[in-house]
């Protein structure tokens, strides 16, 4: 669970508390938030779920890009499969130019340019506060299984 205080050292706004809570269920081999995992963000009128790997270090990002380049069909199944796309859309920042060592004409160049390998979906407050939310969230996590398995395989951790 992420801390409820926000860092105000360099901010003009010195309000000490966040208005959201974030929980990441990350791979047990991870030491920080930059690992494959599931994320739940709860905030008034702005709740969402996320899966994947946010802002990996350069070496890890290249491992993922190499996995995409060597198994494009597996990447497409993981990111364009019916269950995944019914819940998630790929999001996050991307490089402006193709990464070093990758062809600009590659059909998956937009995926190879990703800095973040994440999928997310907005959910409502009523969804989060419903009696069925725990089961609904577990289903959302299961829908991301191929995506998470691909990322874990790419970075060399068991899924």
C-alpha cells in the first residue's frame, strides 16, 4: 500500500495528504513499484485498476522489447485478446523515436516504443463499494493473466 502522505518538499501546494489510496500487488521478487503487478487506485470520482509494469528501468524495458520482437504473436495474444481488451486498454508514456536496435518499420513499433507496459481501466465508486467488488476485482486480474505472464516471462520472473 502506498503512503497516504504526499511528498511536499518541492511542491507549491503544501497540503499534506493525498486524496487517494493506491495498492500494488506486485511480484514477490520485486523490491519496489517497478515490477510486474496489479494496481488498485481508489479516489473520489477517480478510481481505476491497472496491470503490468510501470516505468521499468532501461535494461528491463529492453528485455520486454526483445520479448515483443521475438514473440510478436504472443504479445498480440496478451494485449489484443478478447478478455484483456474487454477490460483494459494499453496506456502510459512512449518514446518519440524507435528504441536503439529496433527497426522503425516494425509492425509493432508503437508497442516497442513504450516506456510503460501497463493496461488500465476506470471503475466507478459504486463498483468499489459494492458487495461483489472483491470477486469483480479478482475477475479483472484474471482477465490480465496472459499479459502478466508475458511480462513476467520477459523479465525472467516466474508467473
